[in-house]
């Protein structure tokens, strides 16, 4: 298939595919007429890259998965390098989750303090304001 068809089937753009090609993630094969030529394996590569990016992986982090697929493994995450990327990403996610929990606790404490302070200052709520001036 040509680049436009691959882009359409993969749900991306030809520009993105050319970028993947320039980064060495997508093979640059040419047909006899000079057009780029792709097959179902290339579609699987793009789908793998896009799925990983949807999960928050950087483009370069997808390389071991692509190489695993190119090596003939039916799933791009069955190779040791892919597993290592998964482990590293899980560690990063765990760290981010802990950071978010800490921030959430701080915001919760600030809210509780502010609510207590507001209740102490204004037991009946804010005093009505008279808009008529004289």
C-alpha cells in the first residue's frame, strides 16, 4: 500500500509516517515507481507505536517494541528490551502517582484550614452589602 492508505488505515497523517521513517521506526521501502511501499506488518508497527504513545510513552520509548515486531515476534512487547521499558514506565507512573497523592493531601489540608477559617470569621455568612449609597 502507499503512504496515504497506510496513514488512513492507521488513523494518522502522512507527515507523521514520514517522521517515523526519518527516526528509523518505519522502514523506507520504495516500489519500482519510486513511491513508498508498505504492507500489513508496517500497519502493525504504526498501531503499536500509536498505542504506546496513547499510554504516554515517548516516541523513542517505542523503539524496542518496534524492533521486537520486526524481529518476528507476534507481539512487540515479548522481547527483553520491551519488558524493560514497561518496567521503567511503571516505575515512573508509580512515582507520579505518589507525587499526585502528596499534592492532593496538601490541597485537602489547605481547603480544610481555609474552610475552618472562613467559618470562624463569618459564622452567619457574609454581611449583606447595601448597594444604595447616599
